[in-house]
C-alpha cells in the first residue's frame, strides 16, 4: 500500500493495517526486523524520520508514530469514526469537546490540536456537548440513546448517567411540506431515524451557570427534561412545544430562565424551577434551528429555516432586527442551524447547510467575513447556475490570511460535503471551532493590528527604544514599544524594568494599551520561567486598569487561562516540596532526640 526507506531501514505498510520493518542492507532477502498491526483498516501513507515511523489511515482518521528501535508508540491519534456532530469549549478555553455519530465524546487540546481523552459510553449518536462553568467543571453530553452523561475531567470517567423517561413512539414528527428545501427534509429524515434505546432520544442540551441543573430537549416526545446534577434525579418535564426541540440555552442574567427553540416555529421562555412559561412564545416564520444569548443576556439571536437570523430583546419580547442570510448562503434552500456569540457580544458566528461559516456584526446587520470550510461542491449535485454561484462564492470567501487553521484527526474532507454541524467561539476570543461531518476545524483569529501609524512620528523607532533603555528611561521606552506594537520589543523593555518600578510604569500606560499588554504578559506567563516577575506586571495592570479591562473580556480570560495553567503546573511541585520538607524535618527531629537520649544515658 505504501513504503518508505531511511538509511538501512525499509518500512512497508499494507492494506490489512499491518506494517513491517525490514533490514535493507541485506544483499539478497530482506530480513524482517518486526511486524505490527497499527490500524483497523488500510494504512494509506507512511513516512520515516530517523528512528520514527509515521503511519496514517484515511478511512478511520488514525495517525500513529512508531519508534522502531524502542518498539513503542511515540504518538497515537484518532478522530471520530463517523460524522462529527457537535462541539463546545471549556470555560477557560484550554480544551474543547466534540461528539460524533460514532457514539463517542472526545476532548481536545487547543494548544496542540491533539485528542487526549475519549469517552465511548453512549449507545447512539451524540447530539450535543456542554461544559459546566462552575468551580468543579465537568463535561456533559446528550445522545439519541436517551441519556445525558456527566464526565469528570480530572479522573476521565463518567460519574453520572441521567436517563430520560421511556416513551412509546406513536408517530414520527411532521415532515416539512410545501416549499421546504431538500436539506430541511433530509434533516427531518435524519432526526426520525430509529435508535433502539429505552429513553426519549435527546437532541439538545444546556447547563445552568452553576452546574446544578441539566436540561435536555427531546425530538420526540416534544419535551424538555430537567435533572439535578448532584443526585441525578429527574426534577421536572417541561411540555408545551408542538415539534422537536432543536436548541436550548440558559439566560446569562437569570440562571432560572431557559430558552428553548423548536420546529414548531417558536422560542419559549421557561422558569425552570416553577415549570411555567414566561409570557407568550416568540413566534417565527419558519422552524427554529439554533439560538444563542449574547454574553450579557440582553439579546437573543435565533436562526430559522428561512435563512434568516432574528435578533430579539428578550426582556421586552421585541424583535429588534432580522439579518437576511440568503445572499451569503447561495442558491438551494440553505440555512443556518448553528450560532455562537463572540465574547464581546458584537459579532455572531453562523454555520449550517452551507460550506461557509459567516461572521456578522449584529447591531449593523453586516457580513464581516465568510470562511470556506470545505472544497467546492461536486458538479454532480449542482446545476450550471448554482455552479457559477459556487465559484463566485469561493473567490469571495475569506481563508483567514495569517490565521492558524488545522484539521483535527478525522476522515478526509470530501468535496461533496457542504454543511457545518456546529460552531463555537473560544472564551478567550482568539479562536473558534467549526464542525463539519468529516473533521473539526479550529480557526485562530489574528488580532487586529495594534500598530497605529498616525500616532507614531519618525522619532519612534526600535533604535530609539534601545537608546531610552540605555539612558535609564524605562517609561519612555515602554511607551514607544507599545506604540510600535512589537511584542518582542515590548517584552525586552519589560525585562529591563526594576520590579519596584512596575506599579509606576503601569500607571503611565494609556488605558487603550492595557489589554494588548495583558495578552502579551499572559503569553509570557505560560512560557517563561520568570513567573513571579510577570505576575507582578499582571497584578499592577489589573489594579490600575480594571475599569477599562472590563470592556475587553477576551484579554481577561486569556490572563485567567494563563494563571490556571501556572496553578496546575506549580501545585504538584509545591505539594511535593511541602511533604519533602515535612519528612526532612521529622527525620532531623528524630535524629536530635536520639542524640539527646544518648547524651543523657552517658
């Protein structure tokens, strides 16, 4: 199937999933050094670098790196066997989770792109995942097997199963009729697929901010189930919708208020603890497919099957704006069925039955960017008019120049795939996830340039910064470095500062420069050994510019992420040192007591 050679070693990979290592120095027969099965299917590619052998299987999205001398795996990765369906970020933005039609939940590192935990407890496709934002954070997943499972991310185990009530299926949900698009009818068919499960198949999930309540919506019966996290007891059932429950979200301002969207064209607001609806439902002209609260809770965005995003003022039950996305989605009855607000609440990310992820400025109702996540659609599936439109769209789509974009281990992208199952913004505001059937794509959004040429005159140069440092003028050097927006230059200035002068230097920094400096220092906290020094800078910035930093939550969350990482690194070391000193102290005390007893006896 594939082969590679490095020096005296030849590696051959076979369609059976087996690879063999041969000694290529033999003049006649090639002696086999060893043979091993590394994949469940065909090994499609192999490469060598020194003693390391990289093996890849396209069918199962497997990647393995084998050290042939040590006869051990240096790396093993595998994506979802089947379609990836959903994703969610952890509160600190360090990891995110995904669910798939292979019944698995995977947890990925944002820094490396590697999966480090896989849970395969579900018996049917995973429909939704969510992280608890409480102190004892955990991961929850809802599945068509009628269960919500809660996972402890410290011990990597499922610690509680929440079972939906059993039901007798009397009829399938009403199919879309009339002018409904083929994509919407296909979604209906997929939702009505039978699974041999004891409970109602779940399609949506929401956790309250404290992590005390778990809510899950069912596609049939059309009910919302409410459980207590601590006990796993079913507390209540919210009934009122007349179609499958497609989405759920808690109000950030009021944790007791739950919003639910349904294929009955309504969004209903519930008092979860009282099992009562708040006012009348918010009605829409088409199926409600996704909803998202603005982080401050003052706006509620709703995506419908009419290819529009409806923006509501929930408190007044007033429709504020409608964003028509038809021109952005193209021809063919396409629509959004996934929404995510940015951390600052100014932008909304939307994905759905389209090969584009669209970023909108909500208040202005303007498309800011359109990102292509798959290749062009197959020519067998579009007519000439739509083909021309697709080619135009491809030319207009942004590929995020300068941004990181990597595909996590998974099946290969195919040109015929043209839909986004889920989107999610990182809490740090620096990246977002787009889930397509064959892969999970992580986009890093490059920060807007902080260099303002009109604020800089010809005297502000890197050489001038160096001269200011030589003249013992750190405040002037720091001001010029921040104007130039050069992180390496700014870091050099920070290192020249005396720790006793940090508070005074921070006081002279303009408020608008505080957030970029916090981001830079957070990065150094994660990578530099001078932890205490950078912590002093961060503490001074938070004390001096707290009011301004409240308006930039992305910078604050980046700092939070760095601090949590430092805490995780240092805590085991500190505990080991504490126990070591305690032991040495007890040994010293025992030794002194022995000497005293010896002297007394003498």
